[in-house]
C-alpha cells in the first residue's frame, strides 16, 4: 500500500501538536465563562421566580410568619447563612439546588 | 486502563459536571479534531476556531453521549456540522476557497511540491468527499466510524473515500497500487 502510505505521510504535515496547552486553556476558558453565565442566568431565574412566588403568597404568609417568627427567627437565620456559605464556598448553585450539571 | 476505557471514565466524570475531566478530554482529542478540521476547511485558523466551538458544544451536549461511544468520532461529527453551518450561513465557500488559494500562494515556497499538490487536490474535492478522505485516509477512521461521525450511509462513505483517493493520487501522479 505504498500509495496510501505516501498519502498518510503527506497528510501528517497537517497534524497539530499532540499536546497543546495553549489551545486546551483557551477552550477551558470559554467553557468556564459559559458555565459562569449559565450559573448567573439560573440564579436570576430562581430569584425572579422566588420573588414572584413570595409576592403571590405574601398576604397569606405574612400573618403566619409573624406568629412563628419570634421563636424560629434565630434558627432560620442560621440555616440561611449555612445555605449561603455552602453555595459560595462549596458546590455550584445548579447542583446544590438538585438541578444536575 | 486503555484509551477507550479512560475516555469512558472521563466522559462519565464530565457528565457528572467535572470540568477537569472535560479538560483531559480536550487534551486527548484536540489533535485529531483539529487535524480533521484543518483538512476539511483548508484554513488552519478557522479550523482552530471551529475546534473551539466544537468543544464548547460538546461540553453542553456531553450528557447525550452514550456510554461506550467513540469520543473522537462524536467530536468530529460535531465539528463537521459546525463547519457545514459556517459554510452555509455565511455563504463563504467561494470566499474560503479564494482565501485558501491565497494562503497557498504565500506559503508556496516553503512547501514541498507534492504537499501543495495534495492540498490543492483536497481543496478541489466536494465537501463530503473531503471530509470522508480526511477521516478515513488521513486519520485512520474505519468506514463505519466515519459514517457514524458524518451521519452518512456506509456505502456513501466508501464511495467518497474511493473517489477521493483516486483524485488525490492522480493529482500526486502516484500509481494506484490498490487497483
């Protein structure tokens, strides 16, 4: 198969480097940028939906919250801080909210 | 761990959200994908841009990759579709051919004669034939693997490879020892 070998040898000149850290870094920069934008978009959507839900249920929720807030406020505050710390220091919002990757 | 099982492990980790695993997949397959796109586009800078776009798309679609599937063929398939979209959307095929020729003119002195002849012959092949040749003759894909990557029937791939090979050998003035 001399002809095929010759073709293969000529094609070999088009081969990029086997290891090209600059290319891999450029790709991963774009991947991470996209991931960041997806996270921001997800947090925006969650915030908007959460805000809308609260706006709808607030008239019903408010009296109940006032009634229980005296007792539960410290515990809820600590819980909210723990969630915030987990999101900021640990995983990603999507996985923390159980929405996959 | 063999290359296929390493790929499988990396894909599984990337599907779980590991950017590090995906980065290793990029390192492992960038050479094959970029070489394929260079041969298909003819324009190395554009081929590298398309390769980056391909990896970005692959990151978004990694969840759809079935266990045991060839990562290399999957990436080349995405890359080929990206190439076709770029050609179609901008109607750039003619422009690219002229750029391709212009590039060849500027580098002509530095290239051996038969490499130039090969590149010109590749540029003259129809799009699908060029892709089949780039995978099967240059990158050692099997016909079945190329058919899967390019989304073409097996017989079509075989016929493209056979015709493309004949045209390249003719351009190089090489006697076809297979016929």
